[in-house]
C-alpha cells in the first residue's frame, strides 16, 4: 500500500511504515516485513479508511501511530497488540513527534490544534506509567503539518504559514528569551535581492522567481508625502523552476544581468538581457555541477564573480564570463575544516574580502586577491543572523540572533573601538527584547557612520557618531523628538533611529544616495489565499 | 418530651439540603439507604421504596457534613455548625456518641487510613473568613458525650465549602482549592505543594476553582472552575513538572464533580441542569443526562458505583443509575428563587400552592411532605443562566372550591414589565387545570394583589375576580358567555369594572365573607365597595403609613375589617359603625385569617425574631401568643384545613382545632405548630421498619416473636376489646408486608403460616396438637378474612378510635363466631377443672 510516513527504530534495526488502515514493521537487514498491524481492527463497521498520518518508533519497541480518526495509539509491535489508545481529537492527527527522553509526545491535528501527551506515573513511587493527554494548544488556523519536540519546547508548523515555538515552562530554569511563546511567519532569510545599479528586484517564491524593474520619480517631497511616479514599476520576467523542488536560494547580480538560483538538487544560472522593453533570459550552459548545491549565492560588487556557499564550510568562487559563461575559479575552505554548511556570505565592495558564516556560527574571512583564509572572527555563542562589510572602512558588521551587534575590523583582525564601547555599555533593553532577528545590513555611502539594519518589524539607522541610549531613555524616540525644539532635540538624540512604518518588512536596501527600497509583504495577502479552515462548532455537541 | 399545654414549633419541610453531599449506605444488600443532611437533621431514605425512613435530629445547628464511618459502615458521622460531631447508628436512628469540638464545623471528612480521627474545617481563631482543615482525634471513652479537643492543623487557608477539599486515593494526600490556588499535602512525605493559576480573566475565562475531587485509584485530581472548565491534574508531586489537561463542556460554573468507583468515569454538573459523564478523561467521549430540572449542587456516588445522586439547588434529589438513566427523584418542598405567589391553599387537595420550578406552580402536600404535582403556568423554556430576564409567576388565587385558578406572571424587568393574567379551569376528566382565558397586560404596571369572590350560596355566576395594580386602579373581572359558536369553551373572562381612588396605588384587596363588600387598600387608605353596584361605601384611614395587609373577619366577627400598616399598627375597624374598634402597636409582617374560624394569625418581626399572635377581631386581646417562633423571618403563612377536627385538650389551643397553620421563612423552610410531641408525630411503621431491617433476622421472625409475647400477656377474655387489640396488632404486620420490597420477602409458603398465626385469636390453654389441626382446617378461610381485614385496616388508619371499633365488630362476625364457638366448647371443661 501507499506509505505515508515512516520512522526508524533508534537502534536502526527496524523501520515502521504507516499506510492506510495498517502499518508495517520492516527488518532493515533482511528487508522483509516482520509485522503488519491493522489500526482500525477493533472499530466496528469502519466505513471510512483510517490513514496513519504519522508514526514513531520508540526505543522500548512501542510504535506510536497517529491516524485520521483522531487517535494516538501505542502498539507493542512484536506482539501486535494495542497497549493504549487515546482519542485525542475528533479531527485527523497529521503529525507526531516524540521528545528525546521519550516521555512526551506532541501531535498536530487538521484543525490547527496541537496536543501534548506525557508519560506519567499512575501513582507516586509506583512503577506503572501511563500516557496521558495533558495540554492542548491552539496556535494554528489550519493543518499542523509538522511538529518537533525539543527538550524545552514544542515546535509546530502549519499550513497557515506559521512556525510556533511554545516553550515548556516546567523545563525552563529562568525567564528569558526562550521562555516566551514565539510565532514566525517569515523565514529569517533573505528572500529578495536587489540589483542596485540596474534598479531591479528579484523575488524568490517557493517554485518560481520574479524579476521586477523599480519605478522612479523625479520629484522630491517632504516627509509623509507620496510622490507621483514618472515610470511605473514593471514586471520583467517570471522564471519557473522545473520539477517539484522548492527554490532554496537566489540572487541577482548588482549589474542586473545575471540571475542565479538553487534548488535542493541543482544550481542554475541565467543571463538577463534588457533591450529596451524586451527582456530575454538565457540559461548559462555548462554550469559546473555542484554537489551538494548552493546554500547561499552572492555576486561580487562588480558582478565579475559569483560566490556559492556550500557544504563543509566551503565557498566556491565562479568567474562570470561574457557573453554568457562561467568558470570555477577556486574553492575557499576554512583551514581547520568544518562539518557545517555555509549559510551567509558577505563580499566587500572593493572585492578584496569575503566573509562566510557556517552552521557552527564561525565567521571565516577570506582574502579574495590571493584566495587565502584571512582570519576567524571570535566565535560567539549565538547564530549570526546578518552580516555585511562596510564599503569604505572594510569593517564587518555582524548581527546575532540574540540582537547583539558587533563590528570587526578585517584589516586589523580585531573588534573596533566602537564595538568594544557597545559591548562594555550594553545595548538598550528594548532592543535586546525584540522578537525577530536582523535579517539584512547595509550602509549609507554618503555617511560612513550610518549602518542600516532591518528585521521583520522595524527599520533602523544606527548612527555610530551619536551616543548610545541607556535603559532609562526611550529607544523609539523619533515621534517625541519631532515635537521637541531644536536644542532639546540635540540633547535627546541617540544612535538608534527606528522606523516602524513598514510591517512586515521583508527587505530594505539603499539604491543610491537618496533612494531606499523597502519590500513589505502584507500578511492578509497570503492569508486570503489559504484554503478554508476546518469548520468547528463552538457550542453544541 | 414537651410539657403538656405548650405548642411545639415543628419544621416540616423545605429545609435546605445544601449542607453536604448525600451519602449512600455501603451495605451489600440491594436495599440501600440514602442519607442526606436536611437543615438541622439527617434524613435516612430508602432508595428502593422512595420513603423517608428516619429523621435523625439532635444537632442544634445546620448539619454541614455527613460521612459513613470508614471502619463500620453501619455508622455515620455528622458535623454541624453547633460544633459537635455525632456518631449515629443510622439503622436505628440513635446517636452513639457526641464529640464536642467547640468551634463551628463547616465540613467533615472521614478517611479510612486515619485510624481514630476525622477531618473537619473550622474557622481560624482570630481571623475572619479564614478557615483551616484540622484533624480531630476521636477519643475512645465510655459515655455518650465526649470531648474532641485534640486538634491538629493539616492545612491553612482552605475554602469553607466541603467541595473545596478532597482526599486522594487511600488517604495519601489531601487537596484544597481556594480562588485560583490549589494546595496538595502528602501525609507520608509531609510535603505541601502549592500551584496557582492565572488570575487574569482572559477570553472570558475565569480560573477560580469551584470544586475538587480526587481519583479513587490514581494520583489524579479533578478540579472544576468558575468558567465551566474541568482540569485534571497529574504529576503534582513535582512543583515544576506538574501538568494538567482540560475538559470543557459547561458554559457556567462547575458545581460538583464525582469519580466512578474505578475512576474511569467522571461526572460533572452545574447550572445547566445537565449531568455530564466523561469517559477515560477524554473530552471526545462524553454522555449527557439533560433536563434534570434545576441546577445541580452536589453529586455523590454510591460505594459500589451502581447509583449516583444529584442534589439540586431547589432541594430535589435525583437518583441516577450507573448507565446514566434517571431512576427516581425525591422532592419535598421545591425551593424556588423567590416565593412571590404567597402561600395559598388549594381547596381541592388541601395542598399548599406556591412557586415551584421556574414558571411552575407546585402543589405540596403537607401530610406526606411530597410534591403532588407541578403545573406549568408560564409554558416557556427556562434557560438557566444568570442575567436573563425571564417570565415568572407572581400571583395565584383559587376560586369556587378550586375549580378556577387565576395566575399572574410578569417578566423580571422593573420598568415596563410584560404582564399576563391567566385563568384556568379545573378539568375533572383530566384531573388538571386547563387554560381558559389569557389576558395580556391586564394592568399597566405590576399587579399587587388578586382575589376571588367565593360565595357558595350565590352559585358560580357570582364568581368575580379582582386585581389591584400599581397603575392606581383595581379591575373587576367576570365570566361572560362566549357568543362565538366556534369557541371551544362556553365561558371566558373579561373586565367588568375599573375602580380607582384619588390616583393612589392599589395595594391589597379582600372580599368579605358573604361577598357583598370588597375592601381595597390604596396606599394609606382602605376603601370599601359594594360588590353589586360598585359604589364606594366608606373609607378607613389610620395614618401614618401605608396599608400592608387587610382582611375581613369571619363568622361571628364578619363585621370587622382588620388591617396592618407599615408603621407597625394593627387596626380593626367596625363596618357597622364605620369606626376604629381597636388598634395595637405591632409590626405585622403576615396577617392570615383562618378560613374556618374567626381567628386571625399575625406574625411580627421584631429584634430578629418572629412572633406569632392569634386573635379574634372582636377582642383586642390575643388569645394566643408565641414569642420567638423562630429566628428566621417568616414571610408567609397559611391555614390548612384539617380533614378531621383535632382533639385538643388545652383550652388555649382550641384555635388549632379546625385548621393547621403553616409558616414559610425566608430560607424557605416550612414550619407548623403541633400539640403533639416528636415521638407521636413520627409514624410508627416507618420507625419499626428501620429497626427490623437492621436485624439479621427477617422481619417476620420478629413479628412472630412479638406476637407470641403478646399472646402470653393476653388474658382469657374474648370480648370486643380483645378483637380490637388483635386488629391493632395485625395492621402493622400487614403494613410491614406491604412495605417490604418484594425481593426481600421470604417464600409465600413460609409467609402463610405466620400470617395466619398473626390473625388467629390466642389459644392460651389449648394443647399444641389441637391448635395445629385447627390452623390447617381454617387456613383457607383465614386467608380470605385476612385480605378483607387488610383493606379495612388500611382504610381506617386515620379514622377515629370509635368508628374503627364499630366497624370491625360487624365485619369479623363470621370468623369470630367460629372462634367463639370453638372456645366456648373448650372452656366448659377448663372451668370444670377448677
């Protein structure tokens, strides 16, 4: 029959595979089915078929199945007997995950509810333990397609495009960032790339890419005014990915003539030609095969080369050739070796340096002139969420997922004095308590002390020349500053200038000295595209 | 015993059952008892026969907890606000021991694992509204009255209700809930764990605890909450890693919870009057028993799990089978939210009529303490939810010996109430009232009083209904022939006359005994109208103060009109002279004339005590005064005519002869006055039954033994007195037979001989052989006779001594003759020997 889910026994000797109305246990060494268990055997006159949507093999030999009848059942696979059955919900169970200690299970249902089941002692001091459905959670509006169980949190993702992390309060030692319920709608990744010179934007969707030319205006106006466009934004081309695979990463070159993307298995490079109104897209032939494909793509500032982040901490450098070709130039590897893939890249504007962040959170800096490893930024115990190299000073600005900001001077191989000042003084508490990490960093070429940062909810201009705010002052003081007289305003100024006008913010970049592009993705846009949620009666039985 | 001459105040019904959970007796026999606290008493009720067997009184305060003695299931502990714990033998209804604790006891728990102590909730000394759970060591000592002063505090800061504490499996731990806090104390580990919920009322939730119950075999606590959720707590040994799951069906507060014997089922009940059964702690599998009538207050489970019972807010008890089927209900006086109708006597059944279930009229029999029937007046679905304005019955009156019934219902809104006047005709065929006329908005404002002109001599045509309203008018309603041939009924009611007086609000109305005069009080003035011409005859006024009650005198005193005013005056006007005859300073709350005599009862409320004054309007001096009738405020009174005039020895109490007064207090307890002592009042048969069932031998062996004893005492005289005494002996035996459930009776062949023996006349000096022969010979006949006697005995239960005797002699002549003949034959030889 159709296999809908499977799970390995922790020892690796058996696989359990869930199908419709039954599941099978397969011996790995012989490849034979050693047990076949009907899940709706005892349901009399079961007209509907019972789909085993999720299954898990526990180390004790118990098989936990979650089925479309809303049951979570515990089976002894060797005997083929049902140990326990819990009708958790009237809607189908779609996903199941078990904690590492195997004392807690989370299941997701088609109504968007998740339930926790716990293995609890029946009596205090007694040996007998029983699975008990304990906490229900309703964080999703649609199917919960995937669940995960970390030692301290329940994680669920659903069709409603939300990832929810619900911490288990009883496992929390102290209150902190981890002890708060988190909901994520957007990935903490760059989904939009911008060709500054050509004023093009590349949008990455799950199955296709869209290339847009930005509109422009010749007027200027005051704060808050909407300027009339002299040229309308233009949808240039839609590039559909072949096959079922999702697009993993994409990039457009600063000159706007190259577009590259990568799926889970393949890497593609295209040459874009804009002749007036007609746009032509041509696939670059003979792209070197990469195994595994790219985790991140980045063109150099002069659009001469392409950096491809790859597994084991390596970065491939391709040289782009006119009129449409490419050549593998070099592979940069960390000297000590690394098991994790590179997921963030930042080239310098002068084409001299490249910073690469791998999954073990180490930041390696390479010298591109001689393709040599330059140095390693001291490792911090948090993931890097964004980084960029300053075009004039070649300082690397790093944003971490715990909202820390660091500045590292690449030529001097040390933190800058401003960074040290920030560390010694500490950032504002309101800044540190923010929910979403910084996803993109860019600089103002006109004013080298300005750093532009953004996350999903705010856009910030960090002015290094101004004093840092302390906890007693207001972090978001732009509206109060406006009302103050000139003199008082000067006294109140601090380094963080925050704008919350655009939400949710997907992308922000400085096109030229007086032009900033901001990409917003209203949540309602895709909420309306979701299928109807399961209707549930609130009252009545 | 009460000294002769003194009247006893007897509480005869309607006591609040809300004191404690009911308890099922734990005997293995199928015949079970249900014990419940009822006011100051504990009632023992037979589950199979639906009869109250015993009333165990002795506490001087409200009984707050009853629990079976875990070490002896034939004994019962009860606690009371009077500060004592009593140990009862509930089979015999005798108190075994009384332990005086000293402070108020608010709840009682008896746990098997605690050897010689029970747990009670007492108020904490020196702090108001703080309560603690203490264990009381019950000292073993001789004598009935013992001290229970060895207290040790188990938990502090507990709730005052018995529902807020529960003991876990095998008494290993105790749980207490209060507000949003839950505390668990483990006896063995001496560990106290506290958990609290969020106090925030988010999303309409309200996390306050309302009740708690423990799983009988597992470490699991079920708690009910104010927003209708039920939480099942587990793993509460850990302060941090405790967990709970939630069941939610109730829309309002969960009043009580109960686990089944094995703990696989959980019962919950609340204001919705639906009993919910949850299976396996799963929210997907649940069963319902809806339409239980009124909000559920307590749920209790029998020890074998075969029955459960729910105590309701209106003092009803429902017994439910294990398969969630309604089995029986015990209902006395139904407690309604507010008795607006007053206490009215149905002339037909002599039942007290008052508000029952919402929108219903209950007919309550004072003799049997049972509800006769409930009449749906409003005929609308009642939704049990706070804050809803619903129609309620406010006034009721009977006319023409109970053939007509008038009811007024109004919505609870203060301004612009929705009013309806309904007239019901008694249908002899269906034996119930049928709606005849419905008048929408009979008055523009609330109706304050209503009465029928009820005169036998004038025939049914003279039937007149008068209503008074706050819209400053009184209206006269008469029957008219229905001209419409299509109409199903021949008569209907319509308004005939509208009267008013100086635009004062009409407050009371009353017809004189002969129906010629109508008295209507308008605020401070009483107006008297001629009922034929509707002319205003005269007015009476006794300022200051508005008239609260008026009534005409009866019989010899029919020329008097009595009124009570707000400012504490009782006035009596002479209608012939149109002058005030006398007045007395008395704060009268209730003024109730006896319909069968000239006596009028007035109940006053002074310094937190109710006092009763009985007087004749012709004399300003009361003929009977009972001060301190009770501590509660008496709101209503009624005289229920007796079937037979009672024999009253004392001159002072002659006013009780024809009718019996009943009083309803603000706590909806019904009280009466009795000249008899407590022992006399209790029916001997029920008492005896309880005694005999507790014995291991069958009731018949007892019966037989007693009978033989009786025979030995009897002398040879075979005159009429002997026959009479025989009959008296037989009647309880017969009653016993009829009362004992069929499944516990021995075989008929065994019964037969006993039966016959009991009916035979003593044969002291006869030889055994002779007797045996004769018994066999006569057996058939005797049986026939006995049947006949049964019937008569039953019929004559209530008749007087004299009648009983007369009738019996002629009835029994046949068998009697035979016996006499036989014995005469024997006697000669016997006398000759001397």
